[in-house]
C-alpha cells in the first residue's frame, strides 16, 4: 500500500495543480486557470522525463519519448494560448 502511494506521488502533485487551476476557473479567473492547467501539463512532462519507470506511476501511458513530447506540446500550447489571449477587461 505504501509503495503504491509513493509510486503515484508525481500524479498526485499534478492533480493538486489541476485542482488549483479549476479553482481559478470557478472563481472566474479563466485565463489564469488555463495558464496553471498548462503548467500542470508541463509539470507532468517533466516528471515523466526525469523520473525512472518504477517511480512515475500512472503518468506512464506510452513510451517515455511519446509521453514527454505529447505532454510538453499540449502544455506549451495551453500556456501560449492563455498568455496570448487579449484580456478585454477580464483576468
């Protein structure tokens, strides 16, 4: 049991950041929330890149190269789009 919890700590850290992003979106700070969601995706890519297979838990879906490139690409796109949108009076 303790080994399973330790193995999935990277996923738990990413989920905590995602919950923070959802709180921002619910608080009508959707640009900041989408930015934090992109950061969470990039964080998942970093965990997948740096941690060994036996410590990454459920973040390992396909091969390491595919997971890292897909997560980094999607996370980078979300961060870019959320920071490039004109605020038009919103946050």
